[in-house]
C-alpha cells in the first residue's frame, strides 16, 4: 500500500487538536530546530499513533497493541488513553527505565520481552492474533508514515525558507513521512548511527536488508531492517543518507543541553550530530532545519553519557 502527499494532508486534518504544533527555534542564522521533543508523550510518534487509530473506524474490544523501543509505545498509550481505549505495549529489555515508567503512568499494559525491538514485535504480533487488538506499527504502516509527515507540513509553514531538513532514522517512518510532506526542492538528509545503518544499507542494496543493532541509540533507533513502506517512499525520493558515530551522538546530546538547555535522548540528538561532526556539511548560505525528535531520557545522564 502506497502513501502520498495527499495522505499526509488528510492526516493533518484527522489529528488536528490531538497533537501539538511544536515550536521552531532559530539557533543561529541559517539553522533552526524543530522541537518535536516537546510533543505529547515526548516525541513525534504520537502523530502517527493518532492517525493510525483514528483511521481504523470502530476499534476492537481488545483495543490497540504495539511493539516499541519505548517512544512509539508511549505515543500509542497516550493516544489510547485520550481516546478511551485499552493499550497493550511490548518492549525489549533494552528499553530505558524512564520509558517503562512513562508507559505504566499512561495505564498501558506492558510486557517486556526480547533483547531487541524485532523480538518484541514478534511477541506483539502473536498476541494481536490472539486478542484481535488493532496493531499500531512503530513505522511500517501507511497511516503511521502519513501521520509523521504532518511534522513537515508544520515545519514548512514555520520556516518556509529552509533548504534542507535533517532527520534521524530508525525504521524510517518519520523520514518517509517528512519526504512526503516536504515540497520539491527541499533536500532531506537522513541520519543514522554507524552501528544501526538500516536505511543506509537498504539504499545501497536496493532493498531492505537486516543489520545488527547496538550502541547508544538502540532503544529508539533499533530497527533491524527499514520498513517496506518507508523504503518504498525513500528509495524514490532524493535522499542524502549519512552515518554518525556513537561518540558524535553523545557529544550532540551533551551540546544540546549545555548550549541550548534542550533535554533529549540519544536518538533525539542524532540528526544534530550530523552537523556537529561534519557528517553533513551545508554549503555556504544553505538554510538547515534539524528535527529534535525525542526527550524520554533521564536528565541525570545529560552530561555524563
């Protein structure tokens, strides 16, 4: 099933009033941050979660079910509680205590299983077959991709002169949505950890391929393979794919705190790491937007890891 710009526009109407219009901050001339870590549930993920659930019509008695490294689960749990439905969330053992506490605070039924996201996803799929609950995928559903793309529509209203947008990639749902939401002529730069290059490897191979998952971004960017829906979009878009080291991500996260007093998790700092490390070097006069995408972290670790 394909996703189009029209689907993104429709998603915006569908989720209106349910998600925040997050601010854009001009950091320096020619550089803005889209502060999506201020979104409900602490990340952009709530956009796709709401769009998926609201697109489904009458929901089953089993409610909704999702597998997640943490942020998507928080988004689904938030949306489910707002809509008055039951949420069951499967997460791997690498999920941070901060995210687990957030899930339980949102009244979700939480099952922690498997070492990585893919194993939690298998368990969630088995459970959905048993209960009939509506699956809300972390990145590989058209409604989820379209929902994430609403971020790009907002951004282009807030910063219409932007030439380039940098986004972090896990399974590719955000990047694909943004690609669909951006007007032609605006460059999309996708940023992944060197230790989890799912999209980078897929673009080189011409198809989604499995990769190993490790490093500081594993709990939020830990997809072993880019989603087929996202790859279908991104393989046809003009995408610049770059990789950043864990050390660069740690430094970017620290800098976001010390220089900008912005609290993010490691994955939320990955796109900014591409600028700070030089993995992406803008041309003279190029106007860049960086999506800061997740804040579900322990603030005590901001300057230490």
